[in-house]
C-alpha cells in the first residue's frame, strides 16, 4: 500500500527518473507501481472521485496526501 505523504520537488523528480528507467528496461509494472508514490493532484482526485467513485481511489493505493491536506482527511466520504 502506498504511503500518503507530501514530497519535495527533488523527491518527485527522483521517482519520475526511476519510473522512466524501469519503463525503458521493459518493467512497466514496476514503473507504474513506483509512480503511485507520487501525490495525486487535488483536481485529478476530485475528478476520479466523481466519475469512478471513492472506492477506486481507496483501493487503488494512490498517494492522496495533497488532497487530504487541502480538503481534509474525510474528503472521500463527503
């Protein structure tokens, strides 16, 4: 399960770099897995909640730290 936490720009860059390396090496599953560590932007999380539901976000292992910081920890159940 992905840990929900905020990240610095440098941390995000490192994850993108690793994901790109995995992708280029043909390990697409690992590239996707590592990108789940990136905090999802609030606007995109709200879009997904509206169109595919909160369960999708809960079960998907997404890092929702930025959304929770902006909208509160109970935003999925509102």
